[in-house]
C-alpha cells in the first residue's frame, strides 16, 4: 500500500436522510447498455421483432417477480415495479419501437435505446418535478430491457458483500427499492436531489444518505474500494463494522456524516476519533428515542398517561405512529379540502376516514370537522374579506353558513363510523348554542342515513375543541353536554392573550407560558374531572417537554401531539411522579409572568433529567 | 374521424394521476385516439392510450387540447374524453 492511498479526502454532499455511518465502500457499477447505431436487412425484420418481443417478455417476468416478492412487505416499493411494467407495455413506446424496427430497419436494441432515451430526455426537461422523476423510471426500464436483449443476468443491490457503504454514480429506483437493508450502512451518490426516489426511499428505511457528491468516483477510485468491500465477511453485523472500522482505521474506509453533509474518504486518526465519539452519541440518542417510542407511557410512579397523535392526512407516513400511540387526538381534515380545486366528494372523504379508522383498529380516532377561515382558505369557497379573520367567520361558524359542506362531511364520517371508533370534534365553539345547533344538524344527518338504510355506529362520541376562553369558562356546564373535549392550546392562547399568532409584530405577546393560560386549563381540567368526562390537550403544548409535566399536574391524563414528540414526552413522563408534577403545576399557577413559568419548568426539567 | 377541442381546467393539468386517468378511459375504446395541444412548438401528436405520450404533451392548466378519434366508437370516445377533461379529471 503506498502513501497516496491513505490520503484523507473530504467531499460535500446533500444529506437527504440523516445519520452517521462508517465502513468500507462498495462501488456499485450498474448495467450500462452500450448500444451503437446498427441496422438490419429488410428480410430480418420479423426475426428482429421476435427478438424484441422476447426481451419485453423477459423484462416483464423480472418485474413481475420483484413485484410479487415485495407486495406483501411494502406496497409502496412494489408499486414502483408495477409502474415499470406499465412503461414497458406503453402503447406508444411499443408502436414507435416496432416501427423503428419494421420501417427504419433499426436493430431492435438500437430502436429501444433511441425511443426510450428520446422520451426520457423529453420528460426530464419538464418543469414538473413529478414528471421529471418519470424520466428516471423510463431509463430504468430501458436498461432492464436492453440487458434482457443481451441476455445479461440482473445486477442489483439485493445481496451486498457484508456491511458496506453503497456508492454509485446514481441509483435507479429499482436499485434502491431492492437494496439489501441488513447490510447497507449508508448510500452515497454523485447524482440525485432531495426529491429523487432514492432519497425518499433511503429516508423511509432510515438509511443515512448523502447525494450529489461531486468527484465521488475519482475520490474512491484511488482507493480501489470496491474490491476491498468484497472481503468483508457477509455475516458481519452493521453496527460492529462501524465501530471496528473507526477503531482500527484501514484503507478503503469512509465516514458518511449525513448530519452535516460530509463524506470523508480514508479519514485520518483525529477524524476517526472525532467520529467515533460522535457516532456513539448519535447512536445513544437514537437508541434512547427508539427505546421510549414503544414503551408504555407511565409516570415515574406508574400512572398511565394516554398518548395520542395529531395527524394532518391519511397518508402512510402519517399513520406510521399508530403502532405506538393510544389514539388519534386530532385528525385535521383540512388537507382533504385544501389540496383540491373543488369540494371533495362524500366518497373521497369516506375513503380517507375509513383508512385512518382502520389503521387504529378499535382505538379512538378524533376527527375535527372542517376548520377553514382564519389563516386557511379554500379556492372554491367564496369568503368575504374580513378585517379580523381569526375573530371572524371560521370553522364551525363557516360550516353553519354552508350547511351543505358540513353535512357532506358528517355523512362521510357517520358512514365511516362502522369501521372503527370514531369521535367527532367541533372546532371554534364559543357557547352552548353552538353545541346545540351542531348537534341538531348531526341528528338530521343520522336520520337521513337511517332513512336511506345506511348502517352507522351507535357509539360515535361528539365533543368540542376548547379554544375560545368563553367556552373554557363554561366548562362546568359544557362538560355535562358533550362526550369529551380537547384543548387547542394554540388558539386558546391567542384568544386569551388577544395576540394574533400569525402577526410577527405581536409575537412577543403570544406567550404560551403565560400563567393565566395554566389557570384556565386547570379550571377546565377540574370541571371535566368532576363531570367524569375525558379531556385531552391536542395543541403544541401537549407535545412540549417543558409543559407536559405541568399539564399532567393540572389533572390531564390524555395528551395528543405530532409523531416526532412521542418519544421525548414518554421519556419526560417516566422521570417524574404525579405528586411532583402537581407541585410544579401549583407553582406555575402562582407565577406572575411567562418568563417565570418558563424558568420554573426548565429548572424542574433539569433536576429531573439530570438525576438519570 | 371525429374531433373536439377543449380546455384543461384542473390545476395540475394532464399530469401525474389525471393523465393516468385519461389514459385509462382512452383504453376502453377501440378507436385510435390522438391528442394535440394548441400552440405546441414541438407539435407533439400524443397517443391517447399512452401515459408517456400524454405526459410529453405537457398540457398544463388552461391549455387548449384537440382530441381526435378514428374508429367504430370515435364519437363516443371523443365525447367521453372531452367531458372527462371538462370535469377537471377528479381534481
């Protein structure tokens, strides 16, 4: 080994999936068709067409096989191969290739190369990102087809030679979708952006990925890294490989820092030591997070707190947390309405609601009815321009004005109710008359459905958001009327403090640690407890590590939050007893200012987590 | 041969899912279906039954397209597809 081989090289890349990895580098050289212009004799067209058809059939069989092997495990990844089959059978591509063979007497491989490349180029130049991505799919299918022409067996990353960092010029969608997840430490490529298939898949798998690294091949070429990778024994586990590599050094090794966006090839001793520590810290953090993710949310003295999730769509990623949360505390339905050019149909809504209800099995899913107005508008719904939209015609008020909109949503909800445990939550309730009026409409909808002979669940709970101070102050009365309530701390804070949360000029007046807010929440919690009705907090504060102990101290036993806060909240809860949280809550209510509350909460948090 | 012009009204245009829906409906007819776009500098003649072809047409919102069909069910094909585009392709 000569000296130049140990020279450390540092390259910048785009960290599209966070993480740190170190190990030997495996350079992946995918099949690259080498096709030159070539023509056939007129007499040979029939044979050439047959050759083309055979290659298509072989490619289709490959795609079908991958699809079958993936469809159980991952619908999304399997879908990539379905889309590839569609491209392979695209009528126009097929016709053009046939005419290039039959009329222009092109050799079939050359015909396919030209037709596919032509369209990949055309789509690759379009403005629309989604269409540009189709270009990668077309090239992917083209390479497969041309490989089948040449009878070359499939080459992919489904079996890696041990734990390695996979490096390539670019990875096609089919490469990433079938990658050997047991052994891939990280992905580094010369090409690729944050929205590419590879980036999205790497993120989904939690594989650190650094894309768009200029000069990657040259940097690795010096190392002869690809051959080194093959010597790593197959059974070596990923984690030990990382540790060993950083401990011992060696040529052909690289560190992928997909936090800061750096790839270091052949790291020197100092760099290795630095990353050895950094990796340890990162892994510890990840381990702690993972550990708490699936844990039962208990306080230090064993009181069970129910943890819910806030979701904004019915997408797969949004539902990923269903495995480690107890319920959906807030399902914002606005996405169904805002992504559209026209009002979503009852059927479209029904499908989305069913999806979420089914994902949560028999556990409660709290669906908030349409909350439009304020900062959110719909392109197809004319609204008068208002001086103070947050104090204007929004949410439930707007639904009362557009009964059609409201009824369609309620119909979809009740129809979906037989597929799970549905709770309907009304936003922007200011007084008892709002609740009674909404209940009247709900009653009408239920009667309509019954008259049509449509089955609905008899166990749908109807509750409200507590976000207007007037309804919070009526908590004793309200608790008797509704099945449950949830405190929307963001709006409650802005209405209580008269500070528009969208207006930067008054940002310092929007104080989410203001003691008055906790006095009010405490009052609501007491009244709901007396009435024996469930109460939840689903605003930002429900997932804020500083305020979670205060809320539990005030009597809350249900908290709902964004999926990313779940681990931290579970961890914080496990460190404090209810008695200590009650002590904190009492002190918070006695505080004079926002800053005082914040300092107090931070002090409690430090003492608690510091005593680990 | 039967043809009709119409304007693309949905936000994403004949892209992604709307394009796939268009192709799916086209394939139900026996007639040969061709789609062109007004003022298309490349003068693409898209095959109505090919997703790649429709995508390459680049028919964004507000573009005017001509749908032509030739075959036994040409009238029904064009009318159905034009109505589909007018309806906003489910958007």
